[in-house]
C-alpha cells in the first residue's frame, strides 16, 4: 500500500511541517505545493530541502501544479512553458518524478471538443519535451466542474491515450470523478500504466452542482463511493500511490500532526 499526503490538506502549514507531520504519521510520499516550496526557497536551497526530505524518509511524488495549462493565447502559452521549466528544475533536484498539469476553465470563448483536445495534446507534448531532460513525467488532471474544459475521465483518457507517450499520463481524483457523474465502468477502460497518481477525497452530502473544493471531506466522512472506486482501480491493476488531497479550510486550522494522523488512519481503513 503506497500512501501519499498532499499539502493542500494543511494549506496554512509550511512545507517542512508537512514533511515532518506526514512522515511521522506513516506516509511514504508527499505532494509538493508550489507556493509552499517557493516560500521555503526564500530561506533554504533546493539541496537543503532535498536533504531534509531524505532525513525524514519522505519521498516527493508530485509537484502541484501547472494551473490553467491549456487554451492559452500565445503569450500565455509562453508563460506556461516558462513556469513548467521552473517547476521541473525544482522537481529534478528534489527527485520528484511528476509534474501535474491542469486544464483551463471555459470562460468567454467556447471551443469545440475537438479544439480542446487538439490544444491539450499540443500542450502536453510540449511539456513532455521540456520535462524530458529533467527526468520528470507529466500527469494531466481532469477537473469535474461543469465549466472545466476537460471534465471527465473518459475525455482525459482519450487525450492521453492518443498521444501514446509513456511519459504522459493522468491523475484520477475521486472528488472530480464523482462530480463528473461518469459510471464506475469507465475505469475499466483505463490502462493502469497511464495512471501516474490517484488523489483521494470524499465529499459532503450536497448536490453535485454545489460542491466546491472546500467541500472535500476525509475518506469515509462523505458520500463518494470510495471503496468501489479504489476496488475498481485495484481490479484493473493499478499499483501506484494513493494521495489524500483535501482543500477543506476546516482542516487548515488543525495542527499538522493531527491532520496527518487522522488522514493516515482514514486512508488505511479505505485501502485495507
């Protein structure tokens, strides 16, 4: 059982606090929030941070994240590539294998599904080319919100599969999968080698149209059929890391050690 902790769950804590608390709780992997990392870089070098992770026996698993990575204009696309290069430099030095890229939301423009797919594939190919020399893979994460440009697992899988590149995969987030309203059977069509990471979160009992990231809950405290989802992932042969990612401000007020301890217990119960 490979368990990870995402710093969005303790948003007010610093990166070293996340590392210390998650390691003490029993987690083997830590997802790095870029804002926390860059705050720490004001006082420590990447090499010093890497040394701290090694001392704590915590392995960085992913850098979160390259936001609004798709459907950018020319200037915006150059900014995305520039930001990706910085994040890949961080990831490489910290021996972190994955950079997460997130699709943009649909705003004033209404591109066709074909245009969305072609743009996402172009962006992912460029990101993979950039990240290759750093030894970092690119994971595309669909968002289940109705106004997200890529908001279902099936569409995300179509985009990634057609690229046929083993360094480009996807993230499955249980919260976003629940929002997308797709059936569990969609998971059966996924090549497990294309799943680079699974984010775990439950959700409050609200209409799906009302759910926001702040309504994420501890596993078992909400209405998402997490046991069914994780069993389906096991059935298709997924053997990677499950990382808990909660954006619920309630947990931001807890002490990091308390949050990580409860999260670890909940994850063990879910995946046992």
